[in-house]
C-alpha cells in the first residue's frame, strides 16, 4: 500500500513481545519474507475504539484457514495484543487515545514463520505474528474534496483458481505492478479488471459507482476483496435509504457513472473525479458520495471494540 506515516514513533509487537522500529527484526528464513506465505489485515483505531475489530479478526482467520495457516492464538487473543500495542504507541507518543482525533492504523501480519529455503510449509513449525501501530496517510486531504484520478491497468485480477482475491495474502505483487501503471500515468490509483473484462476493484481499495441514484459495487465473485469499509458503506446506504446493490460493473458503466468513490481501511471513503481521462459525472464530489462519507465518519465515532 502506498502510504506514509506521520512523524510518530511506531509500536511493534512480534509474537507478543514489544520492540522499537530499530530492534524489530524477523529471520531471513521466514516464509512470509521468502515467499509471501502469510496473511494480513489493515485496521483503523478511531479514538479509543478499534473499528470493527472483530470483523477484521474474522476475515484474517478466514484467510489463514484458506491457506491452511495455524495462527497459534484465538481472534480474541490477537485483538488483545492489538490493544496492548496501541497502548504502547499512545504511551510512547504521549497521546491520550480517548481524546485522539487523528486515527491510528494497525497492520497485523501473520506469516508461516521460520523455515528453510525450500517451499515445504511443514518446515515452518510456528507462525509469526507481527503487529505494527502508527499513523498513516494514504491520500492528501485535498483529494477528499476534489477527487482522485484513476487509470485502468493491463494487469488482470488474479483468477480465483490460482490465488483467490478474497485471501488478503502477503503476495501483493499484482497490486504492485498495477500501482506502477498508475504511477507511470500520474494517477492516484489503478483499477483492476477481471478475466471477463468486468471491474474488480482498485489496487488498494474497493470501488463503487453511483448510477441514477443507485450505489453499485462489484460482487466478491468478480474479484473484489470483501472489504470491511465496503461492508459498512453498503449498510450505511441501507440506513440512509439509498438504493444499493452488488452487480457487474463494466468499463461502460464506469465511464458513464454519475459518481464514483473508493473505500478502504486506510483510505476510508474517497471520491473519484477522472478515470482514463474521462470526467466522472460533474467532475466533483457527488451528493451521494458526500452523504456516505459523512455517515461513515459518524459511524467511526461509535462502532468499535474499546481499547
């Protein structure tokens, strides 16, 4: 993920032991490092609440099960370790989490652990659990007003019978290649299409369009990650009485949308103004996008597991 932390001191836990950035290390024989063999979650902390922490744990453990990775602790224990690491971050940086208005970001990484230079996961006796807590900034503040510029990438979303996109794995090379496409064209993000030519998602975020007052997002089966923020936005649309559905999104649908926005844990809800040189709608943040952005901010103030 193309993100830059602000000038704070990160808190890092490895297998339940706290480290500094300078002292935190993993083995060069770790299969996460050697082969991308592992899973991860990006999680937000708003004030003293871990936003939808239990849902993040459910997704992490589902991903781990698909790759037959035993994490070695329960979801509750892992969530408790995130709490402990967040408290270390707050103490180190002199921040009162309850009064903190600048949300934190948590990266929870579970690798297969130390093995040897071979592929065989049986050589890895125990998983490695790494938790990093710090601040993060994905897009400049002004882009939440003016909207992002996106491009489509020639890199296709990986096939579900190869590496299912629903696994939030450490192997993000396809996303990196697509991000390079965006960088070369001066865009903030790139949009993946699947093997059928339908929109799947962006390199780091889920994608939504608004067409004739209806909010539409690609279904998981089209290559979209089952995003936690994506889920929240669909729930908020229902609460606000905004029609919404999961459906195929073609390039024709994308270019002719009245509004478009991305959702993700780090990005939250961010509008899109231009895709492949086409202005989306009026080229400004649309009214439905604005309503959902504001509703999501309100949701983060009350929804979450207390630290």
